[in-house]
């Protein structure tokens, strides 16, 4: 039972009576034009500068294996130093290790970050309808593989909303919450908007943690936004993305399991999500330092929505009452989903440290895209990293090296950069008050 949870079933029952006749029939999806979209081919060039290479060589006990296996493990790191001017405007200096956008990795849950931003942008575009991130969002079905949502017992009033989905995504990387925002946006809008904003080789093509066909992922659910009395404020019709994407050649591994059978040969990832580390790093910089991103490349979100994102990117699950993660510390510990600096540690987190980030781990890949702020020592930096933790080369066997390779790498990388930042001289100490929040607990 969730704290202060009461009566939402009566509310949903009334809502269901209003909505019972509104579900479109299978095949009625609004179809977007069948245009061919050529996938951008990222340049096969590797960025490495002496700084990160030299820094890691100073800690052989942490990074000898990483340096020796940089290609096999597809290790990529971007580290950004932040120096403030007298006016507080940040100057950013980037350092790279083995960064190559042509070397595919599966982005896992990091794709949720642009989906959160696009959902808030779409809401901003729909402001005239009277809906916002707290409006009740009812998800219905219109095609095979789709599921409905009429209630959410983890929210204060028992109803689902974009606000609640974003909280779940940013604090614990909830897959269903991502799927609901994917359905709200539609596949065509997601990819068209990412391309408009300069992420030319990005592709977000499927839901997560559910096994659907390519056609099922092209189709997204009908959605209703309602007020507290159940009156419909806005309808999102069922949609089908008719765009034809040129074939990619991304593949991974030496073998993989499919329906319990071992298949020798690489696994095809050409129809799976793709985001480069540089794109992910840029996405995060745009949230933290919007003034450093050209206007044409920014997401069209309101400042209060950006602040909302920052708050829940940095809030620890143990501070959350809705959803009630604070009541399940066995599943959600303080540094849950904070790979940089903390790895898999489950102990207390220093109160002066906040990490604004998005992690991912799947198919042997481990990622973290993080802005680290230390309010006691007045330091800040940004680091994004990915490592492939699959020493046997077999996919879908659930025998990945997250605990022995991935998490230690992320923790040590964060620790070494943090120690470096503590010693690095700054002419002007940053004012971190714009990213200081009062959390839910």
C-alpha cells in the first residue's frame, strides 16, 4: 500500500465511463507520409586528446585494462571543464578519449533523456489546449502489442501524467514511463525533431523492455488528456510513422541468443535505437547550460520545465514520496542510477554532492551522462562515458560484466575527475544556487 493512497479507483471508474466509447478500432491510425529518410553516416574519426589519456595512465590500478582494451570495450569518454566568468557565464573546455560516432553502441536508457525533453516541448506546443505536465493522461490501445493505462497508484491523486512519467524516468529509469512518452510523441515526431536540432544520425525507433515488431513500434497509441472531472481536453490519435529509413549496418557481438537458441554471428542492431556519445553529451549540456547551445538546437521548453527536469535528474530515490521509492530502499538506494562517482555503492551519499544525469545499461553496454555539482567545495564538471562489458562476445545470455568492469570503471572515472577538479584552480568560483533544489523528502 502506498502512503496517503486512497480513492483513486472511484475517480478512475468515473473516468472510464466517460472514455468507454472513445477507443479507436485497430487500423484507424493516422498515418504520416511515407517519405524516405537517409540516415546520416557519422565520420569514422576518433577523438582523443592527451589530457584524459595521461590522467588515466596515472592510475594503472584503475585503468590499465581499460586502456589496453579501449577498442574491444569501445570505451568512449567526454569530459568538460567549466570555468565561470565575472558575469557567471560558463566557458566550456572539452576533452575526449577514444570518441568515435561511427563505432556503434546501444544507447540503452540514455534515449530517455531526449524523450523527456521532447515531451515537455510537445506540451509547450499544445498550451492552447489547456493541458500541462500535470494533466491526467489516459493511454488507450488501437493495435497489437499496445497496452492501456487508466491509473497510476504511485501518484498523489492516483492518475497518470507526463509529470509522473518524467519523475520515474529521471530517478529510476523506468522503462514503462519511457514507453508512455514515446507513445505520446509518436515515432515520426521524435526523429524529425531530433534531426531538426542537429542530431542528424540519431534514431529512436522502439519502445523498451517489450518485444514488438518494427511495425508495432511504428504505431503509437491513442491518448486522451482529461481534467479532474473526466472531461476530455485533448486527444492524440493513434499514429503510424510511414517514414522509410535507409538501412544501417550496425551489428555487435560474435553470437546471440534468439528465442532460447544460440545463433553464431553478430546480432543486427540496424533497427535499434542509436545516439552517439557526443549527441548525449550535447543534450545534457543544453539542459544544464542552455545559453551555450544555439537557439536552433535547443528544445522549446519553458524555464519552469527545465527546472523540473533538473530537480528530478538530481533527486535521489530515497527522497521521493510520489513515486514512493523512499519506502523501498532495498530496491532503490541513495545512489541508484548514479554510476559516475558511486558505481554500485549502496551507502549514504555526501549531502553536498548532486549528480544530474541519465544512465543506461543493456546488451552489455553501460553509460552515464552526468553533470556533477559539489556545493561545499564549489566545483562543477560534466562527464559522459560508455563501456562495453561483454567479455564472452555473446548477447542475450545475461552474462555481462557490469559489476566487474562497468561499474568500477564508472566509479573510478568519476573519482579521478572529481579529485582533479578539487585541485584545479579557478579564478572565479561558481554560483551553484541555480541548481540547488528543495527535494521531496
